[in-house]
C-alpha cells in the first residue's frame, strides 16, 4: 500500500485526471475519465516468477525508450509504447526521476490518438 500511495503522490495534479483500476493481478493507472489509456501498472512478480527480486514492479508506458540501469527490463509491445519495468524494493525507490517518467507517461496517455 505504501508503494501505491507513493505513486499516487508522485503523479500529483488533479486525481480526477486519471482513474485507478484494481484487478486480480495488477493496479492500473489510466489517463482521463472512464477506462482511459493505461500508463502505469503495479503488479506482484511473485505471482508469475519463482524467485522474484522485488515484491512489487512498477511498469511505466512511455512513448520512447529510456536508458537507465534502474529498469529491470524495457519492452516494445506496440509501435508507440515502450514498457519500462522498475523493481520496487522500498517506497523510497520512487523518487523525482521516477516522478518525471510517470508524469511523461500520463501526459502521453492523455493525448488523443
């Protein structure tokens, strides 16, 4: 819960500009009202991996690849989406650099297609 609260605080702005969808396997932050486009996801790697390195992963959908040693993996699942997987060991791992990535992802997801 501390990680979720920290991500919410880092996003700042008006919470009405985004929705949070809680599923069985992840929590999705979506831009705009209604279903919106997902831009950040919290999930538990222990549900999928035998020996995870962290209890929580924050996946951030950006329109470009970011080269940072902080990301465990960067995937390119769609033409305009690069998914960046950040292992979170403590809420303190979510700092100003992560806040910038989250805000960029939210801004990109809020743009009309």
